[in-house]
């Protein structure tokens, strides 16, 4: 509980920063088993013109860049937790399973792409050869996460009174 | 040459019969039918799985209504006893089709149990022409050769290539980085495609209209990455036994998602390109 109160606001803050950059506001933070922040990040789909640059992958890549794969592997073998403002999508959930993230704590549900139960339940796929996520918990600071997303979409509608051309549109992935 | 095999959609797979499930129904008086329909929308809504069933049917001059799933009826009844008493219901458990019909013939067959509605699906992409198959096989061989210097992957394809089918040009390539658990070839290939495409004038929206070639069926993560990227088609030869996103899990065909793509499995086993 203490951990949630400590870390979810960090993820939310990352999300708010994404709004400033015109990105769908989803933020996250990876925390080590000693309770130390390993990396934080938010959506960069628009900036990178890449629909796979979700917060979870952006932050992970930052971590690898900063610490190197060997140290990252070591941290994950000791147990890494993830706090993310919105339920990880199917892609990210599979990535978290491959990385063997220990606890995934998320805010609001992701009805469009959710991989922790909303569209599929990837976190439940167990195989001897896929490490898997140890536990998943949703609904933590969910109201704040929803409010943040609503703020983004209202703002986006205000800024775009005319329908955008296809290639200029925001990536909602 | 063996033709590439299109991974069948759920509704393309052969089916000689359909599964049944139990629901509780009751004869109702014509005058109270609409009231009951409204009431049941509240107390026992037809969940999505039963969405194909008509709520009411006419048998001769009588009306019958689906009250709800057999396993949910009991509790709904006891918590709404007062309300229901006035309707004189006479609950009968019957078997109905538990799936929606794929065509008119099925609709009629299922209707013998209980009437269902049939909604024709949107038209599917046509099957590729012979010439297109040839090109597809050519790219599949190409990616296969690229993989031959690498150790076989277990969880995902070791190499990937994104191709523009309009001119057959290679947009980007990717290879696995085994030092990292999620640096898969497909993900890398998408990253590289984004870099290349962003420099082109009149850039595409992500990978719209492009095809991805891999040796092994992409894993769940990479399959969803391809969905996010709006890829048109994915072609592979080897089944992913551990974490595949296509054959078993069919994430590329998930109706709840905002994009879906075609997938083909090619058979390169009888190919003699190695010796030629
Ligand atoms: Zn994601
Ligand atoms: Zn993969």
C-alpha cells in the first residue's frame, strides 16, 4: 500500500508530462526490489511516429540505455515492480511477462487494448518457457488516471475543431 | 510449389455442428411481452455471449421469452420474486445455440432450437493472385536465408523484414538481440521502419499497407506490435509453439481491436532453393 502511494503519483506525473507533448497520457515507473526507482517514462508514439512506443517500453529502453543489459537482467532476477497509470496493452503485457516483472500495479482499465483482462488476459498465460508476471493489481489511483486521459481528450478536441488529415492525426495506440 | 496457407479466421473454419447451451424460457401473454422484455433487460440482460439469440419467439399463436442463462435464472428469480409474480411465468429449460450463425443456413438450423439473428460480416480481403503468391514465396525464402546464420529462436522469429508490396522494396529489417528479453526482431524492424518512413515525404500512417516477413510466427508481444503498427499482412513459415500470437491466440483477428491483419503460413520444406 505504501509503495502504491509512493510510486503511482510518479507514474501519474509522467503521464501529465506526456500531455504537454501531445501524447496520450500514460506514464509508468519501474521500481527495484530495494524500492529504488530504475526508470520512468511515458508514451512517445506521436513523437517517434511509432505506435509501439508505449510508456512501459519507453521506460524499459531508458533503463537498458542507462544501466546496460547485464545489470538490468540482474535487477529483474531479483524482482522488479511496475507502476503504470493504465492497464498495459496486450503488447506491453506480453513484454512484461517476457521480462518477468514481479508486480504490475495499474490505474484505470484499458478497454481498447488491455492485456490484463480487458481484451485478453495475457498475464495468465503460463508456460515453462515464458517467465510470466507474478501478480497484477488494477484500480490503483484509477480516478486520477481517468481524469488525466479525459483532460487530454477534451483538450485535443478543443485544439482540433476541424477533422485532422489522416497522417496528422494523433496515434491512439 | 505449395501455396501459402491463409490462417483461417474463426468464422472460416469448417464446422459441421454448433455448440449448444441451456437457457430458461417461458410462455408469456402477448399483453405483457413488452413489459417483460424491458424488465429482463434490467434483471437478466442477454450478455454478449447470448447476443445472437432473439429474446422472444412466436410458436403458433403463443409468445415465448428467453428469461436468461440456466445458471443465472435461480438467483435472479429469488431476488425479484415480487416483481415476477404478476407475470405467471412457467420456466422451462431449453437448449439453444451458444454461438452466432456464420451464414443463412446455420441461422435456419439454429432457429430450430431458438431463433437467432444473422449479421453478415464485412467483406474479406480477396485471396492473393498466383503472381502475388509467387512474390510472397520469394520474400519468404529471402528472410529464411537471412535467418540461416542465426541460431533458431524459441520464443519469436530471429529475423524480420517489412516490405512494401507495391514495389517489392524492403522498408526495414530487424534481428533479435538475445542479450535482452524483449529485443525481438519484429519490434526492432518496426522501430527501423518508423525511422525510415518518418523521413519520407507524405509519410504513411505507421505501417499501413506494408507486409511483414518472419521465419517464425511472431510472439504475442510482436503480433500486437504489428496490430499497433497497422501492418497489412504477416507471412511466416515456422509455428511458434511457445508464445505465438497468430495460430492459437489469433490476436491479429481479435475483433475488439481497432486493426486486424492477414496472416499466411508458407511451406518452405519442399523448397529446393538451398541446393540450387
Ligand atoms: Zn502497451
Ligand atoms: Zn516477439
